[in-house]
């Protein structure tokens, strides 16, 4: 699923309903479907599906409208639950164009990386890799000393803060 975004002041903002639907779908696939198989279709799983939908609305609200701490907390908890791994969270470039990816970029930046590649920065900003290169060349985005672009600079740009 890609994001249908509203453009304004360089902000990529998915609707809350798009975000809720992605969260519900991901939790259903990664958590509830396997639980349903394990419990052989127990009615408790349907109750959990209803609860997940209600809670997904709250998480989406925190990530879209909450203060920075609430937004970051909800985003990081979901990422930890949805993408458990022994390695740092490193989603494919196209993930940043999903509703969850767009909200995480705007509210947190990359949750596990101080800097990101130009390709990832472009996906987070909704522009091409070349567009990121041009922004760096013109001094509109800083270059990270280790290469790439600071994750915090992408987040700040998405939020409309001056570089």
C-alpha cells in the first residue's frame, strides 16, 4: 500500500484511516492470523481483532496528533512489535511510502539510524534520490559526516522546521 498524501509545506501526511487500516492489517497478518491457526479458530481471536481495531485508532491518533513523546512512543512500540529482529530496523525503501512509514518519518525520522542513504531519504521525503542530492548540494539538507543525510534533518524538513 502506498500513501495517498496531502501535500502542504513539504509535509507528507496520510489520513488517520489509512494509517489505522495499515496497522490493523499488519497486526492481523503478523499476530492474529497465526494465533487463530494455533488456537484453531477460537472466538477469543475475533475479540482480539475488535480490540486491535480500537487500539489502532488510538495509536494512529497519537502518531498523527499527539505530542512528540506520545507519537514517538506509539511508533517505536509498533515497529518493535511488527518488525522484531536481532538487527536494527532497516525497512526497504518502499516502506517509507506507506502510511506508517510516512508518519514515522515525520514524527521520529528513522528510529534506528542517525543517517540514511540518499535513496532512503528520498523515499522518506517523497522525492527522488536525485532530488535529495540536489537539496544537499544547494545546502537545503545537511550531509552527514559519515555519508548520507541525518535522519533528524529529514524529520525536521517534513515537519516544516528550518534546516
